[in-house]
C-alpha cells in the first residue's frame, strides 16, 4: 500500500512537462457530476486553449444511443488537489456536435444573462451557503446516527464540538483545504442543525464564476467522500419529521445595492422577486416542497415574505445592511440540490433586467 501511495503522489514535473486535466461536467439528472481525465502537453491557464472533448451521452442520459456523442467545452480551470503539481480540474459544459447546448447545459443560458451589458455593469456578487448531509454508505442513514434509530433531538449539533455532536469533521476539513488549494473561493464551513449535516460557503464570487466554483466544490466533496467511504446527499429533506432540511441560501448584491442608498435598490429587487415567486420556486430545486414548510427556519413554499434578521422569511436582510443603508440580501428559498447556474442567473435577470 505504501508503494501505491507513493505512485499516487508522484510529482510529474520531475519527469515530464505533460499534465493531467480532469474534465468535469454535469450529467443527465442535473445533479450527478461526471469526470474523466486526459493528458495535456504542458501547463495551460486559459480554458479556451484546452481542446474540446467528447463523451458517450447515451451512458449519462444526455443523448440517444444512435447519436451518442456529446462535446465538452472547457470553461474554467482549477488546481487539482488530488493529483497536485501542475495538474488541473476543468469545469466544462456540454453541446451537440453541431454546437447547440444540450438540455442539461444550464451554464450556456446563464452566461448569456451575465454577459448582458446591464448585468455586467452591476457586477453581481454571490455567496452561496451549500448544506449537505453525510450518509453511511450501505444503509443511506446519516453518519453518527444509530442504524435504524435516531439521535437526541436537535439543539447541541449546530456548530457543535465533541464526538457525540460533530460527525464527519475530517471530511469537512479535508474539503475546506482542498477547495482553497483548487482556487475555489470557499469562505467558511460549519456544522448544521441536524446531526451529520454540514455547510460550506462559496463566495463572494462574481457572475458566472459563482456557478463554476460551487459545482467544482461539489465535485471535490464527492471525491473526498468517495475516498472516505461515505455518501454525500444534497436532498433538501433527507430525514422526514422534526429535523432541519438542507438548503442553498443565496446571498446577493449588485453595485447599486453596495453604494449609499442601496437599501432602496434592495427593496425594489425584493419586490421583483415577490412578483416572480412561483417562477423562482419552480427553478430552485427538486423536492423543495418537503423542506419549505414554514417550520425549521423556512418560509412556507406558497407564501413570499421578507424581513430584517428573519430566518423564517423567504428573503432575509441583515441587520448590518439595514443599519448601513446598503449591502446585500439572502434568498433563503433555494434547495440544497439547486443548480447554481439557474439560481444565480435567475436572480440577476429578475432584479436587473426584468421591468414589472
């Protein structure tokens, strides 16, 4: 095993200029992350200088068997925390051979919104709070829970410390450091309210990069849990009953919101979100109705509300923002399994481009 470990950790730069590029894309379900590797002749920093590649879309639910070729377009480069050295992770989106985005490619439309001059001028910032649950591999039950049974009620676990309160910290810390190494703008971690549930935050990130960074952070987490023999779940309500669900609260601001007088811009933006509440809910993740019940720090899925420091509202404005008269707000509706390309671009479209 020590020889195997030595080989895995070989520093290729001692022997060759070639590097390994791990191409990452989103599969047919919209939540399954796929990847495969290829050799590149040397260091590349511009994703558009990397070769396009293809994969068998019939095996990922993204193409029929009689016309199965799907083309990967490299879009963003990150350092590879697993192979290290000059090796890279490459976030891609997927197209037909004719150059049309396939239906599961949500990045393409998001990029069009973020490249709109009115959106680009506002420099939209995002901070996404990604909650997730760690499950025992063979029984799909949260780690730290007795198999087929339940731990003590919620209370001690949120940001908790100790062997009877925090389960999986080694995975969480490994993920934190791996994301920092990769160049993902991860800004923090914490234990969540339900035992076995954790959160990491990505941001502040500008525009399309928020989606790229969150997807790569998810990919890295999947790889680390693979090594640890644990399953990561992004289900918005993994355990029914009196347990908190899992969300992806999305913090947001524009240049106008960050300037003096920005609170009025924030209130107008929230008004737009209220008018498009049903449309946003439909795009904010599968199974979200199981989470947005009006209990466990959520608003009811059918009712839009906002308030200052109110974690039971659809949209929360922080005390600091109210006091300063400028800043950001938090959309608390997105589920943990949301697509960040859809959510971030939809918020920008509704608050910047849409005129009620």
